[in-house]
């Protein structure tokens, strides 16, 4: 409980008191109306004067009362215009100063926790409403949502309280985290702009209304913690008062769906897909028999019960067989928790009838010699191309004709021993990767190393297509394959499968390559002397894989006829497609989008968010390809996008919360003073009430008096009129 503070009175418009000089007007009028006269005896008046002497004292009193009432009326009106206020000197107000109050409202999703009936976010809005209502006339209010990134809701000081409170009331809690350091930087910009543009506001105050929970207040990295301290200290040094209103609770319990994923990496119609779900218990008590439901496209397909230890995790799984192709929304959810936002998690999963792959042959079949891509086509499509058992449709193209195909219609492109690339071809591959496509490049004897490095490796502004630059040719290799502990998904299926032949793959010739580690390139497999053999890296939204040897030339390698070839190529295909899967699943606050191929620009894309609110974004043209992006992903759930060009199509995206934001352990006042803002002056209160009829204890009250003064002036006018009438009637 905050101590009782002294009560003071002041005027918010003190310069209006200059009009108090007008109170002298009735007195001056009275003095001017006094007439000088000579006394002269007149017999007829003697009787009248004798009667008047009896009432002279009463008349003088009445006249003095009338004069006092008229003077009081003027003083009351002047005082009302000067706007006097009575308030306590305490938490949030400074006497006699017009204040700019900037509210930093916590927008991290932990504010969705429901202690009673109302969520913390709604309670925080009630606190802000009360502070605004109790602030003196003339104060200005701004509002910043302390989210990641922060959002300025009211940028310039608002003096219209109803409009400010309407903006506050319409605000909905986003499902992301918070960023205190960035919010302080935003608050500093808003305050400095107000000091420049609103000079009548002579005092600044930043009021944090937060539950003080989660990584936003206690970030893991030291630099962020230091930024929170330094930016608050800068505000205080500039004369800004800091106030913290804590709306959190002690020891709340929370359990979250932390993950939903499929280890299969590829889902096809008619085949079972396995899903793995992980629960995370943020609380201090064990949670037994937690009910987990599984849904596909909103329909319940299963349920189970799981025990989760305090502070621990638990895993469960389920399987589902899809009957139709296209994007499907898979959901895992739990119930009975006071923080519902992280009780759900979604996975957007593309399910295919078949995959489309384009194989570009840089050295076609001739004189009985197989082409550079012939073995790849067989490995990708072992069955006859018309068989229903085959999941991959392979189309072949030559080095001179492959660009005639619309690449956006393919899931992956395999390049085998292609001699060189034009600038247009390099740009087309870059656009394909940017749209989430997969690229697998096998080298060979025809490769022009200089052309590859100049056109495909991001040098001198060229597109970055390959995950590594190409070096010298090694012509006589005797080193075996090193799978590097089978860490990468492409080679992990070969663990404990020595008979598959991966380790014994004969490689006589290969190019030394230098992985682009700066852009996330990984060595999938190497040779025993350390030279990289297979390299993979994300490129834009896609995945690019480079194999340093040939896919066909037996003078280079016997890989195409080795037992490991078919599974290795198919694992490369699946890995290369992961870009399209990953771009459909993201964290709250991250934008999503896509490519419409070579469609014309200005194509409208309709995006429907989880609250069934539709927005329209327009695709823009870049290098002949139309791309679109949507960034308002403030709510977790499934977003659906639809467009009509070049053909009608739909896509869906799963936006999920960061489960770490569900950690509800809050900072105490002592921790806030000792760890976060050590040496920084601020005022703190956790003494607030959430109900409408409870007093806002701890928040100093500012009571305006102008209405009472106007009422007093009205009563004085009535009294003056009544007294004047009464005196006149008596005199008559």
C-alpha cells in the first residue's frame, strides 16, 4: 500500500487569473454612481428623512451584500476558467504542470492470462482509463503497444480524452512477444517530437502497464538487458518520470503446446503421415492427464492424455492419412488453461498427389553413352512414368531449352553437368529459389568453373544460387566418403545401413568447393581428407544443394550405379523441397508471401486472417516475376491467401506463438530495481483493483473544480437577483 500523500490545489490555466481584475468593476460602478449634493433644509423632506433614518442600516447592509455578490460572481467565473484542480502529490502527477503522459501498454501474449474473469490486458486498459479520467484538464496522452516490434497507437499527444480512450478500447492483444528496449527507443522518439511540437506540455511521464513477465523484461542476452537500462536512464536524465503499474500475479500456472511437426518431411495422398507434438509446462506443479486433441482442417481426428512434469516437457504423436491433395491445417490443442493463446499450435502441410521435377541435361545421350541426367531421372522415378505408384513426375530438358519451362510449376530442378549459364538463366534460378523452390546441382566435366562462380555465386551483384564457390579439379582421388556423423537429414537415413554403400562410393574426380558459411551453408558429406562432397544452404525461401562430382560420368565416379545412389537422390529431393514447407509455417510477427511466377504486376491477393478479417495486398513485379507479401501477422492461427492470376490458386500459412513467451514468472519490485533499472529512478505500484467499482488505490487522484465553481457562480447570480428584487420592492 502506498503511503497517503498530501493534497494540493493548483490552476491548470493560471494566466486566466489575470481576469480577476474585472472583479473591481462593480466597486468602480458603485463609486461612480455616488452623487455629490448640497444639503438644504426643506420642510417637506423632514418627515421623509425621519422615516429613512429608521431603515438606513438595513439598506446599507443590503447594498454591501449586493456589491459583494456581484464581485464574487466575477471571481468565481474567472476561477472556473483558470481550471483549478485538487489532487494528491503521488504516483503520477506533478502539481501545476501540464503533463504529457505516454503509456507503454504491454503487448506480449502473457497479458492474455485470465486471473479471474478479465485478462491482464483488459485490466491494464482499465488502469490506463482511470489514470486518464483522473488526470487534470490540459494533459496530453500518447500510447505505444509494447510488442515486438513496438507499435505506436496514438503518436501525438491527444487532448480529446474520449478519442484516446476509444483507440485504447479498440486495441486487441497481439499474440507475439514484447521488446522493452525497442519500446523505450520508440517512446523516446515520441516524447522528443512532442516536446518540439507541444510546448504547452511542460512535463513528461512514461507509464508502463505490464505483468513484468517473460523474456521481454528479462532477455537472455546481455546487450538487450543493457539497452533496457540505458534507454530508461536516458529518459530520466532528460527529465521524464517513469512509473510502473504491475498487473501480474504471483505463481501463475501455464502449459503450452510447444511444437507440432512431422518427421516424414513429405506427405502424399493415401499415405499415413506421422505427427509429433510436444507440451511444455511453465508452472511449478505437475500436470497429469492433460487432454490433447488433434484436428485436421478443423475436424477432430483423435485425442490422448499426457502427464507433464513441473518445468518439463512431454511428447505425444498421432498419424493421419490424407485423402486429398493441397494445403492442410493440422492442429494440436489443450484445454483447461488460463492462458489460452499458447494452448493451440498449427502446422500448414502441403500434401501432394505427385511431385514435379525438371532435370536439365548438360550432356545429352549420344552414341550409346548415357546422358548426364539419365541416371537422375531413373533415380527420381524408378517406376514407369505413367504408374500410379510413382510420386514423382520428371520432365527432361536440355541446356538450351530448359528456360522455356515455367519454373514455378516445378517443386525442384536438377542440373547435371550444365556447361554455363546466361544472366537471364541465373536470374530465373534465383527467382525460383526465392519462391521456395529446390535446386540440386551436379557438376561434371563440361562445367565452366569461371562462369559458375561469376553467374551463380553472388559475386559483383550477381544472383546467389549455389551454396559454395567452385575451385580446382581433383583428378585422382582415393579418399572414401565421410558422412560427418550422419548429422544432416540427407545422409541420416544411412546410419547403421552400411550395406547401402554410401561409405564405399567410388569418387575419382571432383571439384574442391568452398561452402558459403556466411549464408548458412552446411557440409552434408565430405571426403576423408576434409574436402566437401555435398553442400546444402538456404537461398531466399528455397534450398540449394551442390554435389561436387558427376551424376553420370563413370570416369569421375561410380555413384550412379552404386546402391546408395537412388536413396541419396531421393533424400536430396525431399531436402530441397523443405523451403516450400518452411515458408508456410512461421512465428507471430513474421511476414509471409509468395511468387505468382511471370504474372503481370498489380495482381490482388486476398488474405483472410484467423479472425476472418480479409485484407487485400497487391503483387509487385521484380525482374519479370510477380511477388506478394503480407506482414500483419499479429494473431496466431491459420491465414489463407487466394489469387486469380496467372491461374486461380490458394495457399495457407500457419502462424504460431513463441512458447517461451508463456513463461509467467514475473519480476518483483526489488528485482526491477536491482537487476533491470539499477540506479534509475522510477515509481512502482502493484496495488490496483480490476473491478469497476473498486478504487484505483495508489494512483493519485486529480479532482477538477471548474464545474463546482460554475455552479457556485450560478447560485450567486440567483442570490444577487433575488436580493436586488427584494430591496427594490421594500424601497417601493
